[in-house]
């Protein structure tokens, strides 16, 4: 039997892969903000969607620059991800404050994070107001990956675990276990008792 969930509905959609949105702000500084509300939305053109709070400094920087990097960090970087998400770039230079090493991008102005597993270089295609958030549609101009952490099907989970954000300061990893679905076949599983 089901019951009404008492938590925030989106907690049931977590843990989620977290990206660090890198942008250049009107003052010329680089701003970094974690975003776990992100998803691919198109293969052609290659595009992802990222939801950003409309009152955030990151929104101001994205609107100013029109470009962003999406750096994917590992579970080992959860302390940095948490700090970047709980400090406003409006108040402090996060790159200097936390000693974040950056790497130049090839196709966009914002840099990526040097220790990232992967970096997507993007430009804003469009944006939509949805409640308190702005949903940015970002065209992926270039995808770069650290040597040895991914193959053509994604991350090599036996050697690396991208950070998945749960709730608050909790992050999760991904283990190497995987299960292949069978084509044209479904093995009925027993429904858990009510």
C-alpha cells in the first residue's frame, strides 16, 4: 500500500549526479555553483537542462556571460561541492577562498575545474521561468573527460564514482555493480507485501 509522502517531493528523485556550473560574472570573477537538478534533453543539438534559482548570483552570471562549464567531480570531492553550494559568489571569490584549480576551456570563456572527471563546455540556448527557478537549456559544444575514467558508454565505475547529491550535506557514490536488461523479456518479480 502507498501513503502520501511527507518530505519534499524531489527528495524521491535523489540522489542525482551533481555538476558544478562555472560561469564568468560581471565583475570578471569565475563563479562555481553545484547543481543536481540537471539532465540531458537532446542529442541533436546536444543539450542539457540545468535549473538555477532565479534569485541566485549564478543566474546573474549565466545571464551576463551566456556560457558555462559543467564540471563533474568525484565523490572524494563532496566537501568542496558542499562548500561551493553553501557559499554565495556574490559575497566571496569561491575560487580563491577554496583554492580551486581551474583549467582553460577550448570553446567557451568560463574555465572548468582541473580535478574534474569530465567537463562539458556549453552556451545558453534558451531559458524558461518555472516557479522559483530558471531552467537553462545549454548546448554542449565540447565534452572532455579525464583519461581513464570513462569509455564510450560513460564512466568506468570500477575505477571512479561521480558525486551524487542526496539531501543537504549528504552525497553518494556509485559502485561497479551493473545489471543488463534482457531484450523482449521480463522476469516478473514479486511485489513487496503491503
